[in-house]
C-alpha cells in the first residue's frame, strides 16, 4: 500500500520528474502561491477547495474544467505557464524547518523515484541536492501561501461571492467541493461590502478580482448558474467583462522572471525553428 515517506528515507534514490512531473490522471486541483496568483489566473480558473478542515485556494487543472487542454494530442505541454503546484508534484511540504529531506514527503510507490534516472535527492555528504533545495523552496512557498490566503477566503465566503461548479456534460450535479467566484454575486457587491473586505487587508478584494478574471479559463458549462439553471451572464461592467474577453487572441509579452522556466521555451523554439 502506498504511503508518504520523508525524502530523507529515500535519499539514496533519484527524483525523475520526466516530462512535466508525476501527475495523476485524475488531478483536478493544485494549490497556488501568493507570488504567482495573477500570472496563474491568466491560464487557470482560481477555485476554493472545501472539505479538508479549512478552505484552500488553488487552480483547477482538470480537463473537464478548462477551456483549453493542458497538453497537445502528443502529450506535449501547450500552456505558457506551468504553476508551482504542478512543478512540485509529487512532493508535498508538511513542515517548514529549513530541512528539505525532513520537510518534503513523497508517495513510496511513485514512479518518480528511480535508482538511476533523474536528479539525485542527496549528495555524497547526505545534503539535499540543488534541485531538491529549489523544489523545497517552492513547496514551502505553497504552504506559507495557504496560511496567508486563509483570512481572505473567509471574507469571500462571508460576502457570498463563491458558488460551486456547475455540472459537466458527464455529471448529473455540480461539484460542491470546488467553489469559484460567482459573476452575478460579484456584480451585486456594493461599496460598503467592498470597504469592509478591504478595511484590514486588500487581499480578499484582490482575490475576488483575480477569480473573476480567471473565469475566462473555466469551461463555460462549469461556470456558476443562476437559480433558473442557466449560466450566469452579468451585465458588461468593466469587471464582469473580464470573463468574456478572448485573451487567447491577444498578444502578450512575458517578463523573464523567476516564475517562468524559460529554458524549455528556448529549447522548443530552437528545435522548431523561427516559424513554429
């Protein structure tokens, strides 16, 4: 039976993330960090996951929730940005002690553990390898972000801005586990409510706007529905319009910062030629 073990228990092995990591076929949700919130919302719907004690902010990555698939028919990554929650799989940070081999855990039977393929987990002195140090930094960032987001998520719930995903064509009911910003509820939000949300921190308002923006990446049939069973279609105010702007048809330039591993872009562009 599979169980999670600290990386220190398998330090003699290697971590083989292959093409895009060890992602379960039924993966539907990954946590998001404070540093990537706005960039990730460009390509993935922001959602709040319930049912694990406390709400958790993250990104929907399931094929039935996205407007565009994450991979091509040949399995190649087609998105411009790969979220930290995907890049760190199958590792999870369970603590924050600055000890990567103790803080990070992994499923004991994951195919990402190998005797001879991938990067070493530890060096000959028993210290975490540079690749593991970086993965540890990112995984801990997700853990710290969950703590930072928690009060803002309470504000969104209290304000009634969240609604469950609508049913998909292969489902008979919506998914109450995942909540997204409800465009109709957002439009009804008045100045007093916004002022109360922003009184101590602007983060809850920031999350509401980012969540509204991210709806353009959510498949239309999964967007919140009205009480009459139809997809909510708010009037075209500047904020509500965000869910309907065809961003994929616009040209964007990406800043060469820490969030995006540009090595892969360069390698693909070189292999494909200038007309790719």
